[in-house]
């Protein structure tokens, strides 16, 4: 009978240890992932709005500079600047401390 109690204690202790070392860190990690997803969505929406604002600025405030056969140029400028911002973000993410 004493042997059976010892096995139960070992099993119970092992189970508590596994829960402590796996479930706890997984819950904390889920918080970081949720924060990252919210930040990613907010940044994406922000960049779309910045891109639209820049495009609208180039189309309305440059007068006739981008009229006629150059009417596609504000789109190119906006795409290049947004791609540069995305590239800078990717480079920043990839750097190690």
C-alpha cells in the first residue's frame, strides 16, 4: 500500500511540474502573440491610410505637374515609398541585438 501512495505522489508531482513548465509559459506566450497581431493589424491599417493620403496629396496639391501622360506618376511614387517603408520594417525586424 505504501508503494502505491509513492507512485501516486510521483505521478502527481510530475503532472504538476509538466503543467507548470508548459501551460504557464504557453499562456504568457499567447498574450505576446495577441499583442503582436493587434499591432500588426493596426500598423497595416495605418500604412494603407498613409498611402491613400500621400496619393491624394500628390494628385491634388501638385497642380498640373502630374497631368496628362504623367497621371500614373503619383501611384508610382506612393508604391515606391510604401515599399521602402515595408523594406525598412523588414530590415529592422531581422536585426539581432
